[in-house]
């Protein structure tokens, strides 16, 4: 059997840059968004850092952070 790969450790003195996490997505009420599964929608509510409520026309969905499938248009 093989061991799972360990995550890389970056030393502060390393000449190579450590990977930088992308900034969290920010949404505002009224933003037009698209979701990979639900399609086109509009943000109607925000729970700061937790979730956004999106109206997709036929249904309203609460999309949890970090919003992997949600894109602002």
C-alpha cells in the first residue's frame, strides 16, 4: 500500500514563494450570479462569511461559503 501524500511545508527562509490562497468571494444584495447547477440568479440576502441567499427564479437557494460553484457576473 502507498501512503497518502503529505502537504508541503514552506519555510520562511525559502527562496520560493509559498502558495497564496485566493481572497474570499464577496457578494452584495442585487448582484447577478451564475451557479454551475442552478443557473442564473440574483443575490437577495447575505449572511456575512457564512452563506448567500440566491433567487434562481424557480427556487431560492442558500449557498454556503466558500461558494465554489457560484460566480459573480
